[in-house]
């Protein structure tokens, strides 16, 4: 019932409420510099009144809870914006480094080396008898090849470095996810939704971990039964029961208090590039490398993915592939011309194809078409030309059998002056080298091959000027490294013939065929295709920079919105402090007044 003691209780509750408000305000001010500290407010409501016949008497203030000012929906946008900004920042930093490997300015870079290479052939064409010109050609060729190989190696080193960084990043993702699961466990122990009892500091800590995790990997957080409280702020929503955090489009790495770690290893890649796996409760590993997007991890995968099992090819791997495609096209086009230079025998690279497998099904870029085998006498006169056709079912065995077949190649009905009378073709599954050797070397005959659209000559490396198959193993024929004077500038081996040198010089102006990985055939000149390779790097870098600037602007805007809701305002807190201090003093004054009233009652009684 009411009375003077009830009045004392009313003022005491107000005193306690305002003291708590001052304490919370002081805590807000103390943590004002912490971005992820959500300002807190004391929620107070009137206590249940005393009911009388003619009136209801209030009994003071009831402290409901201390609630933080936090909006989960705004925070989700903030996380997403941070993830996007980190993605493009990571990509731009790496692509800027990759673009430095292609310094295509006047006098510097592979493009300049290509020009110097063709200029050297031009000088050989002008003065084929001068051995010094061939030495310059060999030197320029090796300079070009060295720069191609070095550029590829630098790209590979960058790819490996970023892949190692991916491992460090995934390890950090696991560490943060584990901390979130541990916080969830504490939240379940400390909070009571029915009484609005919240562990605000733990929730702030979890928010910070979620934000840091989003910068590392794009993640989605699902919280059940979010609530708002109009007493606090109608624009915020917080407090929840369930919690799930997933990545890669649906793989839960945190499920309540349970953490499912991500696995990363590089056992299945010869260069040590990492793949990412998810392992659930059934202990089965699922490759999620291509599914990860956003954040630093997504950017690193977008850069270093190597197309495992037909999967995603990252930007750096694409640049490596493009450089390999350029080198392969350059090698095949060059060797296709050089094989037309007559010599005493023909030998190919060591091949990886059985003699009964169709050439079109092999790993070599051999197409329907054909080639001519030409025999020259000791004076350089063409005496035999034999044409070989290649279709979709032609095998190496078919080629050898046809070359060795007794046919009237000279159309003179003389069975003793055809191709098979002077040379023999060989190929077997042990040596795996295509050869055409003279039957009698003392005759002084020479032989060459002229391709007719099949790319047979360039693909299998017949009498090659340049060895290798890509930018990793490209090299000048070792014989020409030792003795550049052995370089052949002629088509027919006679004085005054420099047709090969002319054809090599003109190659820079003619379209060659390039076959990109997972791409359609492209026909460009050798300089043009290399410009395509370098422009891809430059274009990607510029696009990522522009998108990165946009994402940074979005992040700044969303951050401002988030901080406007949750961040502590010193000015506002100081105003509140004065208000709560005044309320505390007023309640204290009431208690003093009641104390005097009690003294009066005691005096009356005496």
C-alpha cells in the first residue's frame, strides 16, 4: 500500500535508474573511438502502479535492460560493401604488379625484341653471306626468347605468391569463424531473450569479427527472429535466437556453436597452387574453390585459379596461357617456314603420339590439309615433289607408308627417280620421332617440306629453328647457339638464294594462327597477337581500378550510414550526461525531502 515508505521507494528507483544511465553514458564516452562499439541506452519504463479505488499511484522507474543501438540490415550492407571493396583492392594491387612485367614502351619489352628479331632476318636477307649477321640474328632470337621465358616465370612466381597468400587468408578465415562459434556459445549462456538480457559487448565483438571475415571472404549471416524496440530507435533491429554463417553459396562454416573449418591444400598441383575444400559432418570434402567470391579470398582465387578439372581460369593463369599461346603460334609459324629450307635429312621433335592414332586426335595442332616433300639435287634444282594429304583419320603410320610407297612422283613413268628411290620415312612407337633419311648420302641430295595448310610441319617441329612448345620451354635450336653460321637462309641450297630469310622477314606482316586455351582460333600477325596479350593485362588493370574506385565510394557511403546509427556521438553523450545528472540530483532532492518528512513524523510521535 501507499505511504511514506512507498514514496521513498519511488525516488530510490529513479535514483538507481539515473545512476545507471550515467554509468552507461560514461561507458559510451570511454569507447567512443571504437568503430565497432555500438552506443548503448538504458531502457526504463514505469513500475506497476498501486491501484486505489479512486486513483492509481505510480511507484517509480523500472529498469528493463541496457540495449545497444545497432541495425542488422545496415550492418549487412556495410559488410557487403567492405567485401566488394577489398576484392577490387586486392585484384588491383596484384594486376598492377603483373602489368609491370610488360613494359611495352619504346626500346623496352618483348614487343621491341620482336621488332629486333625480324630486323635481324632483314639484315640476313640483305647480306646472307655475312656470318656476323647470323650471329646478330642468333643473339636477337635468344634475347626475345629469354624475355618471353622470364616474363612467364615472373607471372608464375606471382601466381604462386598469391596462392600462398590465399592459404594464409583461409587460415585466418578459420580462426575468425572459430572465435564467432565460441562467442555464440557464450551468448547462449549469458543472454535471456524473455527478459531482454543482452551481452552487448559480446555482440559488438561478434560484429567486428563478422566484418573482418567479410573482408577476407564473401559470407552470409542468417540470424533468426530479429527484433526492434521502438523505445530505443524505430530504425534498428537487433537480438536474435539462431545463428548461421555460410560461404560459397551455402556452405555453413558456423552453425550456432559449431565451427566447420575450411580445408586448403596443394597436393594435386605441380606448381603448388592451392585449392579450397569444405568438409562437413560426413567428412566428405567438396571442392569449393570456384564457388568462393568476394573479399580477399575471392580476389585471390579470381587471380590464381588454374582451371582444375575444367574449372575457373584466373586472370594470372589466363595471362600465362596467352603468353604460351603466343609462343606456340610463333614457334609453329617460324618452324613452318624454316622447314622449307633444304637440308640433307628431316627430323621432328620427340612426339607423344602412337603411330596408329589419328593426327587430328593428338595433342598437336594438325588440321586437314597436306604438305609437299621436295628433293633438290646437288645444284639446287628441284627434282622430286611428293604431296601428302591429311584428313580426320590420317595417322603417322599412313603418312610414313604413303611417303615410302612406290608412286610416279615425277610423272615420267620412270620407276627409278621417285621419292622412295632417294629417301625413306620412319616413325615407330619407341623412338617416336618422325624422320626422312637419305638412302645414299653420297648423292648430295637435299630435302625440305612445304606445308599446305595442315600445320603438320610446324606442329611436330620438323628441322626446327626454334625448339619447344610454349613460353616455358621455348629455345633456339642448340646447334645455332653453338654455331650461328649454320642458320639456313635459303630455300634451295644454292648461292644467291635467300628466300627463307625473305619469308621470315615477311612473317611479321602475315597472319599466323593462334589457338587460345578454351578459345576459338585467332588469326593475327605475331606482333598483333602479342599486343593482344599485353592489352588484356592493361585492360583488366584499368577496369579493376575503375570498379575499385566505385566500390570504395559505395563503402564510404554505407559506412557513414552505419556509423550514424551505431557510433557514439560525444556531443550527444555530453547532453545526456547533463540530463541524467539533473535527474539524479532531482531524485536525490526528493529523497532528502522524504527524509525530512520522516523526521517530522518521528517528532510528532515523540
